[in-house]
C-alpha cells in the first residue's frame, strides 16, 4: 500500500460469486491445539537453474513424473494441474520459438509467502483453462502461454516450510517450478532491461497476484502489467488496469481486506471457469484449501481474519474437489501419525480441515524452526519494500530531517524479545537495514495465544529524527490510534540492539491484534507522503 491509497477511485468489491459457489456449510472441528505430528527436515534439491527444473530424490519426483506421463495428452493446454506445472518449460519453449506468440507471467509479491506462491500457480492454471476454452484452434492466433513464477529465489524456498509441505502433500515437485532467479526468468520473462534485442521475443504481459504494485526492482516493466488480483489496499498504480475491464480485482474496503487470502479469489475464478457439475483437480483443490485455512487462521473468530467469502471458498473446495485423485499419494515430509490427522479417512478422501490447518501452521510457526534461524533469515523470510511516491504525482519534494522515500517491513513469527536475544542481532539488523535500501525499517512480530494474535512492532533507521517522528505519530496521532501502540521502555531493549548496531530503534506493544501489515503499511506510507508534501506556497 502507499500514499496513493487515499485517491478517490472505484475499487473492486470482493463479493462472493453467488451461484458459482455453494453456500457456506458447517466446518469440521476447529481445535486450537498445536499439531503434535512430526515435520521432517526439508530435503535437499539439486536444481538446474537454466532449465527451471530440478531433481528431487525420492518418491515425490517419481510421483510427479508418473502424473505428468498420465496427463501428457492434455499437457499444459487444459490437462491436469500437476501436468500443467511440470510442462511449463516446454510450453514456454514453444511460445518463445514463435514470433507471434504471447506470454502472460503470473507472479506474487516479493515476500513470497504461501499465498503469493500458491495463488500464482493457481491463477496461471485457471487462466490456461480459460485460454484453452477460447482457443479452439491455437494455430489461428499463435501460441499464448500462461506461466507462473515463484516470487523468490530458488534457495529461499527452503525457508517456506508451509509451502514445501503443502506441495509435498499434493505430490507436486517444487523443482519443476520457475523461480525469480531462473535464467529464463531473468533473461527473457522479467529481464533487467526492456530491450528485446531483435524483437523475436513474444509479447509479454504480467499478472500481479497478492499485490497491486509491481516491485521496485521490476518497475521498468510496469507498462506490462495488465491484470491484478489482490487483497491489499489499492495503491492506485497501473492505472491502465481498470475495474471496468474486469482485470483489476482488489479485495480491500474500508481499511480491511474482504478476503483473507488471494487463494480465495483464485477459487472464485476457478469455479466460474469450469462447468457447474465439474470437479476441481485434487492437487489444486488441496493447495488452495491449505492456504485459505492458513490465511484465515482456520476461520477462528478470535483471529478476526476469515470472511464469509473465505468460508464459502473453503466449503466449495471441500465439497467439489476430486479427492479420489490423491489416493495412494505418499508424502515424505510428515510421519504416518501426522499424516493420519490430515487425512483421517485416507488420501483418497477429503482432508480434515483442522488437521490440515494444524499441520501447515505447525510447519510455518514451529518455534524450534524460528529459534534456530539466524537474525538475518528471520528478517528476510517475509520482507516487503514499499516506495513512497511523491504526493499528488509531484516530482518536487519537501526535504526534511524526518522524510523518507522507502519503508521496509518484515513480518516474523516470534516475540520481539526472542528476536532481540539472538546472538549478534544488533549487527544483523544494521546490515539488513543497510542492504534493504529502506529509509525506515519495521519488524512486525506476531505470535498466537489460544488462536488470538499478539503483535509487537519495532522501528529502526539510521536517522534518529526519522524514528522519533514516526514513533510520535504512531503513539499520538488519531490516524494511528486504532493500532493501540504503546512504546516499551527503551532500556529493556537497549543492550540487545546496541551491540553492533548503528541504528536508532524504538519498540512497541500493539494492543490491536488484528492490525497486520495490511493495516500498518498504509498508515506509515500515508504519513511518509504527508511529510514529503510541499507546504502551501512552496514551489512544486
């Protein structure tokens, strides 16, 4: 979100899609207990970065290859979901080899959480189904490929334990997925320059999922954005992508998201794209369901995340997915006891909603995992950089000791005391802030107690005036009052932060447990834009 959020403009309303989805039904149990199953260490993958594929030892890859072989006839052009994913490199090759082809790249936000990654895979597949239905004869208009890109480098996937577990449960090999550092991505799909050489590269368009402003490192490709599906406050960028066209879906109203997960939007789109009596692909249904449960915190009222649209999507996936297609799957990352909680009736039947949520949440929130991570990894695992645009589009800015042009926010799943106590954290924090390019940096810490979120905030900057100005705003301005921030005693954290750190730091307890990054970022960005606004009478 950014300072442009206040501009009066129509927004896409995230209403459920009526007849496309069945009415919500009573959900299976909502136990709040942590999973007691065992999450085994993430396997080592050997990747071929140039080809975008990889070799994963063990049964996951063999299952994926067998599934791809079974679906070869429909591969990539309306075939099953696993076959589509495994055939993306060949689909991409066919499109690049023709001059009149086009490629749509679907990519999530730079934090690369489960919602960003899975919604990109799902949206790309749904668009492929729609494209196949429109193109009765592909030769008439050239080849049109839809390609999902995982929005983080390949190595960073190892930190997304919930994503790896979900893919493993669905029998999908993470090695076949394209990541941001694959050669074909950096050199052809999302190049560092807009120069297309001899012009033989097909036309490329970009779909943004789980964000509505292209990341700053790809800002030179901003004109290629032609579609948005998101649930964060609309930053107002990419003005050519309009609501009227149906290509701008931003499920955010009145200061809050109207769906907890972009995967809910994918589910709605999917169910509009298939026949009313058609079943949802088993692997696709499982990964969409898993992410919606994660993002809605299993629809627990205490979390305040889930919405009626999310519940409708959950019910539809449970009822319409072809679970029998998963029969015989043997995931490798859960032991038999934990797997039995996810699929108490076997892998050929619908999963238990609470069992699936607890397995994924346990993988993501595992205290041992977070305790063992370095301070730097904790800060980078879920990091977003926001640019503060000039107010009202002006290129003239009011300089000032507390003005900033960028804000970086990291979300972590441990208490700030635990984070600050990591060996050498002060130095890690200073190095990360310096390398991130953010003028103001924040850590949003969240833990859960009986399903209810407990939140804290850390602000840091090299410029003490910046931290003091924003701290004063957050604790004293009416626009930030809803967050209920109370500054902690600076002495409590001084020792941990001062060691090796050259930053000014302030730490806060946050009373409003429902105020996530979706709410904090717009508040900070609006304040940053206001500070930069020229005073009345100043030249613009």
